[in-house]
C-alpha cells in the first residue's frame, strides 16, 4: 500500500528513505515520456509531456483502485 494510504506516489516527491521502504514485489513505476513538438504559438512546448504524465497518473490510479496495496 502506498504511504499513509494516499494513493499513487510520485517518484520525484520521494526521498531515499521513502523509496527504500517501498515493497519491491508490489511496486510499479510509470515513466512519462513525450516528444517536444511545435504546436504553434498558442500551446505550451511541454504539452505532450503533460499529456503523458496525466496518462501515467490515470494508469497508476486505476492500478491502485483495482489492485489495492
């Protein structure tokens, strides 16, 4: 189960000790990657990465919901 029962964790928010406490046999990491594409001046450069991060978050939430702990 995630720390303090707060749902999926973000790797970039964990310190070394918190990372070491994660149960290796029940831990899944999602790595968001996205291209940097020119979408024109009306959209941010990081749009694709933001979309990839959101998809990772949705997948992690679903895993946590369907396979708690």
